[in-house]
C-alpha cells in the first residue's frame, strides 16, 4: 500500500486541502479518544501462561508483566526542525515508546518525541511525569527491556558484554549462565518486536 499524501486525498474525495485537514484532525482525535478501549495496563497479579507453561521462562521470569521498547514511525517535518527528527537511518521520524503483554497487545504507549531522542530518555520522561500515566507494576514485578536501558527498579535488562540477540544463540561460549539468561530474556522480550511488526503491517503508513 503506498503512502497517501494530502493532495492524493483531495483528488480522491474531490475536496479542498483545508477540508481534508479538518476531517483528518476530527478522525485522529476520535481514534485518540478510543485508545483507552484498546491500550490497557497489563495483568499485574497473575503469571501469564506464556511464562507459566514454558520451562524456559518459569520460574525465572515469573515476575514479568510485559516488555518495553521504542520504535520509529515516519514524521513529515521540514525546515530547520528536521534535524531533530532524524533517526539513525537519516529519515525524519517520531520515537514512540510502547509496552506490550505476551498476548502481543499494547499496554502502554507514549508518542511525541523526536527521532533523534534516545530510547532511555523517552522512558525516563514516561516514568517521571505522572500525567504520562505509566503503569508501574507492584513490588516484585517488572518489564523486560533491552541493553539500551538501565537495569533498575521495575526494568530488567540483559547482562551487558554478553551475547544477547537471538541470532547469537549458535555462538554460546564464555559465561554460559549469563548467556543462557540473555538468550531466554531475548526470547521473551521478542514479544514487543513482534507486536511492533503486527502494528506496522496493519498500518503501512507508519
């Protein structure tokens, strides 16, 4: 599916640019107001069946309530502001923080940060400002995060300097306990990558 520009919409519906912008804003606001129906905090009280019934994850991750990461979505920005929105690949993007559960459903999302912002900075903003509504888990519960985030409080990161990504599985060596932990951590945390993939396939404009 190709990405539609405003003038494509004008041609399709035979309306002026101002009319297209007006109703795009109305629809966008309606979708935003529905977000609470679809993005709900995770179950903090029960161990998810993905963990409970898999001996790779249970009992090691029985306190895990989900996974967190950032992803980039396209941003149309021009002029002097564009540089702040350029991500690592050079495109102008928004850096969107999200959490998901192991049913591959979003449980939290924070948008509005420029593509040049580091993932850890976006998470720090999410948890430090009460109006952001971050769903903090109770004591003993936590989210899985990758090595770009700090290992602290309710965020469990992998061991640094040790094989972590799933593609490294065939190269296990050295401290096998840490590598085994990192491999299982990556396998479970992969839920957020899969959730992003589903989201972007469903909405190619992203």
